[in-house]
C-alpha cells in the first residue's frame, strides 16, 4: 500500500466532480491510500438522502499515441468512477484541514486545492489562512509535512493572493 495522502478540494464546480471521479476512483491502484475531502458551500449536493457521498463519473478521451494525437485518428476512452471520502461545509473547514472529527481516516490534509472561480480565490484563501492560524493556536496542526495549496483554475497572481491572505489574517503576536 502506498503512503496515505489526503487532498481537500474547495469548491463545488464540475471540475470538483471530475477530480473526485478520477482521484476517488478506488479501482485504480494509484489511488490506494488517497483520501478525498470536499468542502463546498452546498455540501448537500455531494450527499444522498442517507448523507453518503455520491459516486461521480467522468469519461476521459485519450489518443492511441502521444506521438501523433491528431483529431482524425481513433481515440480510446477511459471511464473513472469515484467519490469523496467525506464532505464538509465551509463552516467545517477546520475539520477538513486538520482531520479532527473527520469521518475518514485521512489525518491532516496534505494538499488543499481550490477548484472554484478565480474571483473567489482571495476570499477562500483568507478563510483557509484564518482557519490554519486558528488550528495552530489550538495546537491542532500536528502534521510533520507542509500543507501544499494550489488551484485547478490558474490565474496570474495566485502566489500573491496567498501572500496577501496569510499576511492579512495573521494574528497579532503570531510566531512560528
């Protein structure tokens, strides 16, 4: 078994559902030990009536050869079916990032991926920063690895938005 990795996906877009179907596909041995958590403002859209996460499906079109991936050549298709291990609302972001109180066994998050419109990045990054500072103050950040933060939908300035968010939300007197 591979070492566990816990990925928190922030957002509820079609991109989120596509990532869930690929990364949450437990039939793929590459995903062995990969825990997927979704944080959305509409968590109920990821859960059925019994609060069990939905399975999501995506079909991936692949060229038969990377040497000649021309439009007119035949393609092969791969179908991915996966689901998140747990779903949270934004008010539960601390549980999603720390793993404390999470119904899965993923522990603290290793990767935090924003899968939302670019105009929402700064607002969500500020919420992530506020939550991480709060978890740190409570002594609930116990991972030895750094949390990697990224985005599915890139735009210039993501690194600056991260710097702004973590600078603005830094508590007075914060020291590492």
